[in-house]
């Protein structure tokens, strides 16, 4: 419960388009699959500054990774939709605020249409495409 209170408290300071209701739905889904022994890495495509990614990171299994895909700063010229400019520095700062050591995070700076299973992995318990 402490995580959830802290996380919801961050909604006003982390730029993003994720809702508290969506976070609760993600976490409830994770409780259901974990009760059935499904755990693993988590994936988010389109992390921006990490508002939804923080919830996903909390959902990963013990010792599991978070794969975070975004154009980040260096590839914003490829952001055809103009859907926001994700900052790797802001993303990493927000992740550290919740998890301290973010060695479990694998950032991939690329356009989502260039991804393939070999570049992502295959042991995901939850994937979110934003």
C-alpha cells in the first residue's frame, strides 16, 4: 500500500497521460496472473517520462527486467505524430525516485516499427504499448 500511495502522489509531478484507474487495473491484473504463477519481465513501448512505467516496474517478477522503448531525446526527429518528447534523463530520474538502483531497466531508443522479438526478448508477463 505504501507504493501505491507514493505512486499516486507522483501523478502531479511526472508528466504523462496515464490515469490512476488504469494503474489500478494494471496492478489488479498483475495480482491475478501472479496468483496463477505467471511472472516475468515487463515491457513498455512509449515510456515518455515513466508515469505508467513505474507501475509496470513494480509488477515485474523477482529478478526480472523492465524493457523500456522510446524515441527518447536522440530520436525525436522520428516522432511523426508529435506525441510528446520523451526524455531519458527525466525517465531515469523518475525511475530512481521509486526504485533507487535501476540496473533492472533496459532502455531501447528506437522507433517502435523497428522492433522485433529478437531485440526485445520473450519472457514477458505484461506488455503495455502506449
